[in-house]
C-alpha cells in the first residue's frame, strides 16, 4: 500500500453509513489513514464504523441534523494546508462558501450522475437553484470527481464553465464473493437447479423494494425471494408477509449459492450502483429496470439484462439469460480497488 505524504485530508460527509456513497467515503478514509495521511472526519460521530476507530483520525464532531451552519466554524478551524473532500450536498456548498475566504483545496466527490440526479429532477425552480448552487461550488472547487468517464462527459456538456476541473475517480468495487465470505457466509453449490432472487439496498421509497418483491413473487420463477435491507421491523414484517425472506445484512444469510442467484434491481436512483458493480464483477446475473444511466454504465457488461419497469417479463428474461449465458460475449466488469480511487482523488498535484 503506498505511503502518502503532503496535505492533511478533511472528509466532509453528513454520515458514513447511509448508502453506497457513504460506504465508499468510509473506504477512502481507511485507505488514507492506512497510507499515513492525517485525516479529519467531519461527520456525525454516531455513524463512524467501528473498524475506523482502530485507525488514527481526528474526530471533528458535527451533528448535521442539528445545524448545518455549525459546520462553518468547524471548517475554519481545520489546518491551513488541508484538502477538504466533500460529497455534493448542502455541506459542500457551505465548504465552498468558507473556501472563498480560506482558499483551501476543496475536492467534491460525487457518486451519482450529476445532470440526471440534480439538474433533471424536481420543480423548475428547484432545478434552477441546484444548477446555480453547483456552479457556485465549481467556482471554489479544486476538482470535481465523478465515478465514470461517461458521467464526466455528461457533466462537462451540462455546465457553463469549469469543465477542466471535472475528472474521474472510479468508485471502488469489492470482490463480492470474498466480501461475503469474510462476513461469515459459506459459498455453496446448488442442491438443485432453482433460481433465487435477491433485492439489496437501504429501505427508501426510490429503491422500490416492495414493487420488486411483488414482481418476483408474481413471476413464479424463483424458489426464494431474498431481501437484504435495513428495513424497520414493521416494514420487514410486511415483506415477509408478501413471501420474501428478509435479512439486515449479507452476514445473516448463512450461505450463498452464486450459480442460482440473480440480483433484481428496481431502484430508480440515477447513480452508479455499487451493488450492481459487485455482482457483475463476480460474474453473477443482474436483472434491472431501465434508466438512462444504467444503460450507459452497465448494459455493455456480461450478465446484465433489462426488465420491464413493472417486472412483468421477469420469467422470460430469466429463461433468456440462462439460455444465452454461455454465448454472452460481452466483457465482464472488473473489480476496482480503493487505492485507484484515492490516487484519482489526490491526483498528481495533491499527492
């Protein structure tokens, strides 16, 4: 692992456990600290993963739910020679404002497709203010990082200025089978040929987990419908009543059979899905509802198939995918290490 030197890093994120982007930020923090960087975690302290506590970092206590504006004096107290690494949210806008006076190096790391997620959703007034806010951040930022070359090209075509600041920092994608094996899950061979559907993601309306479970049950194609989510007890009970098996995390599965598992994605979030990346990199099948970013990012890779948004053709797609499995000549998606991501964040000028 490379030893980094130079600037301290302040990682600014509301929390470190909500979704994929936050988990990536936690991985980046681990890599930076393991590589010898001085890291300041400007986040909700209750969200810091337990394993990060074993590494040397400065806990800058900030409770975003109480007051975002308390972030301003926190940023002002950070070391002068400090890179502020922020996700694209209200905190990064505040960081950009403070940066006008302090002139620190602000690196904004966005994990989604910015034009699709921020500029195309909501009322016309909301889209207009998001567009202005993003350009305000662009003025102050040293670099704007997005997860793929396609996302970078789309963002460059959407902004009025600052396209030279936009760069690519690929999201780290773990070896999925190694990851769950390390969590205590046994990798097994099938007792008989029968498909199992998996829906994975945090409990939120845009993930459409209930719709996904309903479609899988109605397809009558899967022996089991498995949901891995952080749903509250009553929501998990509802999914169970529908016929799904619900687990809070992968480690609770006990065992996993790769050759019979299919990831079902019903999410409508325009983002780079870490879950899809992990499954494709492991050579597993993924059936997903359609969106522009999913088509651009994933349709070129082996094992990825689109289904109707209501899932009514799930049975036909499952049959097609298994019939064509040996004939699928598309390249397999490759896992990416967090070291690559950190190198892209620091670049040649900050490393």
